[in-house]
């Protein structure tokens, strides 16, 4: 059991902070997150001090409903918080994005299940592996679950896990995909996260060995449909993806901060007449291009968040609109990658030293941007299919 579950007084209702205050709190955590970056990477999970800081700042209840003492903020605010956190530590920002981005899925559950979920308070932490794995055997009261779910970011500190499963169908019917909500204490964490980037996300595997999941914690298509017209809103799916995209773009912003700090130190360009890199017009152009590309990426991500917020307040997103928003997300990543390449050029080989934060931002951005949510070729394929009048996307994320 996580230590934060033990202090019930911590969850007393409090005044709701403004969006600007929440972003300011994220910015204020930068020294802590940056200072603990080596601990987070070495431990391959966010440091305890980082999680404590997020909790104290109220940044783990961004998507908790106000009826459950949360903030229930806009998607835009979630993105702005994620970018601010990632400027210091993309791994911690990624895990916070998982916790906040996944939580709205539980809104499809019954009130009884939500009471159980929020028993520890509004800062309850939930990880997720949406892809279908394992075996679910029907019982009189639910299902008995066995299997392994890989890359469950933040699972070591999470209270709950949302896992994709195939439910047995009725006689003669094929299995149907569903999602089950399971206490992490009922699962075993398997150490499998040994990677180049986002090392500090604790994205280990979760193993279930005959775990009983009661019916009220199973989200089927029928349960999702009861949650609202058409089931889970597509705009919330976009919001969940943006909670992962924000750390990717924030990593590029952090890299820009790092290179600017290096240039301000007056370092020269090796094998050149320049004793100060900023004396070089071409270096200044390179820096300006990197800044322009990153600024564009930030604007693109914020614009997608605004579209998601508008859809949540108004008409649902059409298939074409969802595809267009995913195209913008992919374009933001490509702008951030181009900018990162220029920043690495400006800094030179010293940027790859393990002691240099630049290489960490680079590794984290490159790894996070390859998440299945941001597949660039399938995103383009679906966009082209829809433009051609083919209404059956190849991606299951639309």
C-alpha cells in the first residue's frame, strides 16, 4: 500500500485553484524534478520526492471530478502542466500524464465502483495497459484474470491498473474486448523496463495470476454505452493522448533551455575562429530555427487541446476531425524532432555526455514520440483514406 493512502485528512475538500495557479505550481516544481533527475533515472521510476511534490501541488488530481474533491481541469491545462513538468524531468511528467490521462476512463464505472476507486482520496493513482492480453475466465461474480501486461508506466506507485482483456463470449460468440479495473496490490510487478529513454517511468510489466475481478469493475462495450451517447467521448481519448504528447514536447523545451544556458556561458565553437558560439551568425540562425520549431510544436499541441475542450463542451468530434487532430499531434512531434536535431548540432558532442541533461531530454523525447498513439505513417494513412471517402480507419485509436 502506498504511504499516501494512510493519511485520510490529506483529502479534505479545499478551494479549487485556477488553471494559471496549477501551471505555476508545475513550473515551481522544476528545481525539485531537475535535481532528482539522476535519482529517477537510476531508480527507473519517479523519485519519491518528485511524487510527493506532485501530490503536494495538487497535480495528481487534475482530472479527478470536483464531486470527488478534484480539480476537473480543461485538457489545455493538463497539457500546459505536462509541458512545464517535462522541461525539468520528462519521465516524471510522463507518469503524471498517465495518472491524469487515464483516470477519466473510470467515469464509465458505476458509483459503487467509483466509491471503491476513490476510497484513498482524489490523488488516487491509476496506470493502464489498454492492449488486450491475458486470459479472463467467467465466474458467477465476475472474471478470474491471468496474464502479463507490459509497459505499465507508473505501475510501481499506482493504486489501480486498467487492463485490456478479452472476455469470453456467449456460446458460439467470439471473445469481446473489455477493460478491467484491478488493485495493483493484487498483481505482481515484473522488472522488464530496461530502455534507452524514459528510463524513469517505471514502465514495468504487471502479472495477474488468477486474480478475481468483480463484475462492477469490468468495462464492456455495454457499460461504456451506458456512460453516454456513443460511449466514452472521443475528445477524452484525445485528451489522454495529449497527456503523453505534452512530456514529449516539453522535453524539447527543456533541451532548448539547456542549450541556451550552455551558450550563455560563452563557450566557443571548436576548430573555428569563434570563441563565443553566439558570435556566429549561422549559430544564431540555428538557435532561432530551433526556437521557432519548438514554439510551433507547443502551439499545435495547445490548439489540439482547445479543440478537445470545445468538443467536450459541444458536439462530439467526427471521424474526420479526430483524424485531423492526430495529424496535428504527429506534426508537432516532427517539429520537435527537427528542433532537437538543431540543438544537438549547436551543443556538439558534449551534449551526449551522461552528465549533460541534453542527452536525457533527447533520449526521452525520441522514446516517448514512438508511442503507439503517435504512429506517423498510420496516422497519415487514415487521413488519406478519409479524404478519399473510405470510412474504415486502419488504426484502432480513432
